[in-house]
C-alpha cells in the first residue's frame, strides 16, 4: 500500500521531475547532434539524472515543512 500523500505533491513531483529530466536529455541530444561531442551528451544525461534526485529532494523538504505546519495546528 503506498504511503499517504495528504498534500497531493506526488503527482507534481513526478511530472516536474519527468519534464526537467526530459528537457536536459533533449538539450544534450541536440547539442550532440550539433557538435558531435560525446562528453557534452554524457554531461547533459548525467544532469538529467541528477535533476530527478534534486526535484525529489526539494519536494521531500517541502512535504516535511507542510507536515510540520499541519502538526502545529
């Protein structure tokens, strides 16, 4: 059974991480097609994977803040 999501952030987190990751991947592929530089492609693909982690971390922190505000009430 999935964990409760009282603030309904999981959908936003999933969509934002997918869009940001796809953006960096597309930029990497387009840059590789223009320059032929494989290092540039690998850097952008790594940045794409890193962006998923950063978005998940930020949303986890936001959820902790919202939960602490709920507990104060």
